[in-house]
C-alpha cells in the first residue's frame, strides 16, 4: 500500500520546501533531500547514509517522535560542527507514515 507523506525541509540558504516523500521505498531523509536536489551535489550524504559523516545533519523542528539515536549516530554528532540539541543525521530518519508533517532544517555545511 503506497502512502506518500509531506515534509518541510529548510535548505542551507533558508528557503523552505514542502516536498512529497514516499514511504514505500525505504528512503531516509538524506535521500529525499538528494532526490529533490535541496543541497548541492557532493555536500550531503557523502558517506552514502552509513552514519560515518555528518554531511546530512539536520535540525528537527517539529515534535515528531523519532527512533532512538544509535551509538554510531551519537558518536558522529559528537564530532560534528554546528550541533544542537535537536540535531539528527538525516540518513537515520526513515520515511514512514509517522513522519508525515516532519519539519527539518539542514545544518550548515561544515
């Protein structure tokens, strides 16, 4: 059963984009950002979504309940720049029906 969700992504220039994200393709937030080209190529998802870089760091602005942060994501954010209490790695946020209405802002490029 296909279910698309709507999420709001504020890019690094401050423009907010309301985009449609499929929940039936096992995509994560970083892949959605890349598919809509909301960050210059080569500046997001450098490690391919393995939580081994922080190029997809974002700030979660909405009150969505996200999956608990795993050790590798926590360790990566501990070494990243511009980290806030609301920071997460986009590659670790799966597009599920529960993410409908999610609002995020891309962190500045380090």
